[in-house]
C-alpha cells in the first residue's frame, strides 16, 4: 500500500511538472507563467520558489561512524573436546555385560561394562607372587640381621639378604602398579572379570562394542562420554575472510532447529591451521547448554561482527541509479544540488557504507531524489 501511495505521489508530481512546462509554453493563453519544477544548468539542479518539489524533497547530512559489519558463515554444534573422554579397555578380553546404551547419562565411577580378561588374572597372579616373594625376602633379611647381631655370620650374608629384599620390593611395587593401572583391586582374590567404570560424568555419545564381542585392541575406544553442559558452535570461515576474524569478537548463531532464537557469544578460538580439504578455518565459541538444547552436529548460521574503519553512512533511500552508476544528490547551496557518483561498500540495516564520493556533513536528498533523476 505504501509503495502504491508513493508511486501515486510521484505521478502527481510529474503531472504537475508537465503542467507547469505546458503553462510555460502557452503562457499567453494561461495567464501568469508557473515556475518550473526544477532546472538543470551544467549539472547543477535548482528547485525554484513555488516548485511543488520543495514539499517532496527531504535533505539531511550524512554521518561518519565506526560500526562492525556482520558476516554470516555456515557452522555446526560440537562437543567440547576438553569435556569429552574416550573409554579404553585396560586389557583385552570378552565383554560379558554392557551396562549402558548409546545416549545414556552416566556419572563418574558408574559401572559401564564387565570384561572377562585372562590378562587381568595374570596381573593378579603377578601381584601375589611378588607379594609372597617380598614376604620371604623380608624374613630372610630379618634372620640375617639377627645372626649378624649375635656374631654368627659374615657381613656378606647380610648384604646378600638386603639385596634380595630390595629386588623383591621393587618387583612388588611394579606388580602393584600394574594391577592398579588395569583396574585391579588390591586385597581381592585373583579373578578374570574386569570392571570398566566411567572416568567422567556425561552422556554416551558413541558406542562401538556389544555384549559377547571381543576387545582385542586396548588402544581402540569402546565408547565416548561427552559432558554437554557447555558446547562449541563452530563456524567454517573461508580463507579469504579468516584474516578479519579474531578472538574476542562478538558472534551470534541461529540454528536450523530453533530459527526464532539467537544465541549470542564471543569468539574464543581461531584454529591456527586451515582445513586442507575445504580451505576453511574453524572459528569456535563456547555456549552454556544447561537444558541440552544444543546438540552436537546441529547446523547453524553463524554471524561474526567484523570490525570496520570509520566510514560514511547514507540511507538507501538517497541512492539513485543513473545508467550504470549509483548517485546521490548533494545540496551545494539552498535548494541547489549536484549529482555525485558514489562507490559503496556493505549494506547495513541502518544505511549503506560509502567508500568514495561523500564526506561527513554533506547534505543529501534522502527522499524524493528520484524526482530529479533525468
């Protein structure tokens, strides 16, 4: 409706201009000569007194200011690697029981799986053998000390007993450390079942084993636990733009799952290495996720505020096309204008950035300039 009203207004002005010109050409028949809507003299546009355009044209000075420009990049939600743990089996064996499933929430120390492991039984056996050898070496050392105190043995016998004890102690410590590392409990009887417990709290986000399966590679992850109380939203920034993005800059994200919500944050990490396959850089921001709305692998459009130098801003309504050029009408004196070609930068919500052609303080026509366009 506004567009139709505006068009009708322009049409009425053009009719008035045409009538005024007709009045000029037939002045002898119409009486007093009406002033023209505007005149053009060597590129200077003048709107005389009495012209109907004086009621239609609105002028205002342009301003120079510094404002960031928002660029939008594709992105996605990721679990924070610092809050993600891969659960590895300490030893090989057969999975007797799996106590959790994909997506389950777990707490630190919770039982995840039970593995029948011959290697664990061997670790217990080594520990008890070392403990027995240490006990025997301790008794031998005590006897040697007692005999030496009574004057009944040579010094070398005591030294031999002391060496035997030291070696037995070292072996005991090694076997004890080994048993603890593989999840064995000291003081328990030698047993094959090995219990795998959660090293941290979170959610099971990956699971690669099942009951009855054999765990043959102690370096392969059985499952992944991710704490999703906070997550990353990662933007994929092209190589051409990465030099403009820095840590600490404001960032906002709109997710496909929640198109009406905007998540605000700041850039916390800019990857120092580009991805070799996409030639893009990973720019990340940390977001609190107490309600778990942000789920890993969700798609997002990430807007990053790129700092810009001080620039002149002009309202879009002031821009008038002239052939292949974009121009504005600049007031050089009261109701006198000149057409000036401008080079533009980014369009913003509150105007367009001007690279060349205007300076701060220039008064331009911001409404009705199209009526002067010839």
